C-alpha cells in the first residue's frame, strides 16, 4: 500500500492547502455531484478541511516513515476520467507532474508531511485516519472527514416523494447538517503568503508540529454547537446548491405527467379511448373549468406550483383528501388497460358501433334509474367521476353513451395523472396515436358535455367502486419491494397536499 | 473497485468483538455478503430461537443502507413472508454513521418490540392488535418449528 508513498507522496504546495489537497483522494468512487468550485474555495478559505490523504491505520507510536507508508494510495488519474464529468476535476497528482517544483518545498522537510498526522483522528464514517484538526459536526462535535462530508446530501426527490428535506446529521440526526473546521495556526500551500510557516524541528515525531496542528487557542475543549446559519458553518446545501433545481425538475416532470388527458372518441354510442395528450399542453383553461378544476391531474400540478410559487389563489377553497389517491390508482389501471387493449378496443368499438342500438337500449334505463334527476352541476365534476370506470372497462374499455348524446362533440378528455411509481414501463403507445393535442383542436372536448352522457358514465362507475379499490391495491401489492416502499411516500405526499 | 477500508474494518471488528447474540460472517467469494444469525431476545416469543438472515452491502455503502432479510420463517408484524424487514434505519432513516453491528442490534430489538402499527405483514399485525396473547403464541410456535 505505502510503497509508492515516497514517489507520489511529495506534496507540492502550489495546489495544496496545509499539506492537504483540493480534490478527494479516492475514498469514494461515485460521481462528484457536489459543487467542486465551492468546495475548492472553502478549502482555500480554511472553512473546510482539505482532502488529506488518509491513513489506513494509525498507531501513536509510529515513526514518520510508518505514517507516510500507511497513507492511502492517491487516486489514479484514469479513475477520475471515468467517473468525473467535470474538467476541473483534475487530480492533484496529475497536475503536480506538470508543475515545476515550487521553491518552498525545500524549506519544508519531509517529516512535516508526517507530522500533520500526529494524534490522527478516525473518521467515524470511512474509518480512515486524518490529521487531528478534522472537520467537526456543527451540532454534536463529531469528527467527519471532508471526503465523507461531500458525499452527504439531501435525498433526491422523486415523483412519489416530491419533497426535499435538509440533510440530517449522521450522528445526532439534527437537520441542516453542517461542519465547522478549525485550521492549524500556521499555513502552507495556497494562501500561506504572509502567514507564519510551520517551523518543523529536524527531529522526527516533532512534538511542536503536533501541537501546532491542534486547534487554535481559545477554541479547544469547550464545545459549543453552531447554528446552521453561522458563517463559520459549511452546510450540505452550500456545496450542493442544486437541490432546488432538482426538486423543481422533478415537480415539472410530475406536472407534465399529471396534465395528460385521455382522448375519447365517440364511436356510435360509445366513447372509446384513442390516445393521451401531451402533458406539456394545458388541456383546459382555468377560467373555463372553475374552482373545482378540470381533473385530478392538473389540480395536482397546480398544487405543485403553489408550493413553489405560492400561488394560493386557485386553491384556497379546495379540500382534497384521500380521494386523489383512489382516483390516481383507478386512472392508472385504466391507462394500463388502454395500453394493452387499445387496438382490440378500437375494433371492438367499431363492431359495437354497428350494432349500437342494442347496447344503448340496455344501458340507458339503468343509468336513468340510478340517477333519475341528475344532470351534473358542471362538466369537470363528471369528468372526475368518469375516471373511476376502471373495473368495468378493464375487459372491454368502452363507455356507454346514451343516444341522447349523439349531438355532442366527438371527443372528450379525461384527466390522467399517470403516476410513474405504479408501474415499471414508461408511458408510451397511445400518445403516438394521439389525434388531438389539447383544447385548440377542433375535435377537442366539450368543457360541458351533455348531462345525459355523464349520467350513464356515473352510473356505470358507481356499481363498481368497491372493486375498483381492491383492484388498485391488488395491483400495487403484486409489485416488487421497491414499489411497495414507494407507496408509503405517495400516501404521505397526498396527505401533505391535502 | 477494491473493498473499502471501512468494510474490512467493520468485518474485523465484528469477528473480533461480536455483539451478544449476533454473529455475522462474510462469504469468502463475496466480502459484501454476510451470513447472519440473531438469537431471539429473552422475554420475547422468539426466545431460544436462532434466526438466519442475509445481509448485503451495496456499492454505495455506507452512504446507502445495507440490504437485510430474514431467511428463517418468523411470525412478526414487521417482517413479511419473504423475510423483508420494516425498519426505518434500513430505509429513509439510514445514516452512514450506522454500521452492520448497529443494524443487527436494531433488528434484534425489533424482535423484542414488534410494532403492529407500522406493519409489513398486515395479517400478522392484525392478529397482534386483536389478540396479542394468541399472536405471541403463534410467534412462539413458529420459533420452535423453524428457528432451532
């Protein structure tokens, strides 16, 4: 392990800070998704410990050579080319080969590099040893090396869990994890001009160097916790400032998905789903649909906007409960049935269109008897209630339409917030067949479809509501562990939204 | 990628200083895969049982939690038929400061204190809530039948 320490171990002070590096030393192999320029500046400003080459083992009795030999191998340049995507991720070892030897290095004997590890501290996360003045958690004063610190970030938001909570301290679980770093009383490398250079006695294992690595006077021993807004604290968010953009991106993706609408074509006396609109197009204008909204999907999307932009005006008087989830599951089941049977449906529907009179005579009386008086107050409500038609339409996903509706427009849309978490396959298929893109099309939907048709919709639904629930759950529970796990945050989100 | 030093050290410490009632040994051909046994805690219906588990450290460990599963059948509201465990630190409450040892101790503690309000095995949880004495008896019988 340490056999190449003498060849690669020489620290060149042009690109180091207090004998540590500006880039990680290979403890972790994943992508570097923190803001590297911010981290570099924090190291130069002595707000974050530089990336020291860690010791894999440490014993206080070791001689300098043993310490140097115990250092972890520096990362290979090739490793970074494969993992790093940023050009400024050049590893210090590669860089230093191109530099002329800085004059200052001859003033610093080799034992200085070993002396910094005196009384080394073990990072409780990577189990490697670092110079004593390692970063400490702002809340509970636990040691954490820079290499582990930059790995910690907010949990990535997902479509099923669209929140971004501040990262917690890995030790005491306090929110807004951050560290404080107390630099040594001397400086070396970048930013050392005008500062006392460390005076290293010639003898190895110098007690003096060891002492000077300790915290500056006045800061040792008595621990006080720092607020996460304290200027001396480096928080996780400070080096991962992109969390807001990530959250917004997930929210936008979910909103697009939620904005999708099924496009229905009336074939004879039936409504046949023929496609799904693009989520990018807002199918119905807010004014036209009124406060109740034009379907679960766009309500959700608007709620997201509200979270982000504080647009309360549309939402003040709404209250949605678990209904959203129910709606969502049923619509998803419906969507799947569309994907699987679309072609078949089309044929079937056409066949039925030819013999449509029989069907309609069967369905109409039932509809009327169940909802004798009703003409739904507005189209949006019925548009919502139509969505739970799943169970009855799984086998033959066509919709009864009474002849009275023959004068209505040919197409209607049903909101469809196709949720990613309910299935593995990406949305596809029907959108290609989509004959209509939103309300601007001449074929697009009536905002206020005639009550008669909606009556029959509602009646066909009502009888199947209970089984719809069961179907939804059965569908979920047959999924993999991940999907089951994903159900929890979904419920959580729905609860929060409402 | 070579095995991270942390995993090597954790393994050494687990072997050198095992937690009471818990053993964990890595496979020779895959040092990220552990055979685990946990003794049922005294005073629980799992007392005197020895439960086998498997534990796998994913590539992202310790930034991601280990994957742990019971191999021995167990009648417990937070452990399902497949042996999957409902425990927050194995999911969203994972912290990289936790270790194999702490995870296994937490699982052992879960055996002592089932939580039927956050069930993974719905039927077992229902049983525990409706008639705890009878449910514990079933747990005890399963322990005698499968975990010896």
